[in-house]
């Protein structure tokens, strides 16, 4: 019976300790348009280098 109480205490306290607080409100979303353009430009440059390497 003593083992059962110890296991119960461990489970209850670990649940309390591991509980994460929630956000106070929804986080604001930021536009990533510039980042998308940068990624597209990098992809285009990589494709160009790949194609130039195949021509040689």
C-alpha cells in the first residue's frame, strides 16, 4: 500500500511539474514575403549553377 501512495505522489507531482503554461493570447503573425523572395532567389542561383555545371 505504501508503494501505491509513493507511485501516486510521483505521478501527480510529475504532472504538475511538467505542465506547461499556455500563451496569454494568440501570438502575432508576421509576413514572410521578403524571406520567400530570398529563398526563391537562392533556389534560382543554385539551379543556374547546377545547369552550368552540367554543360561543362
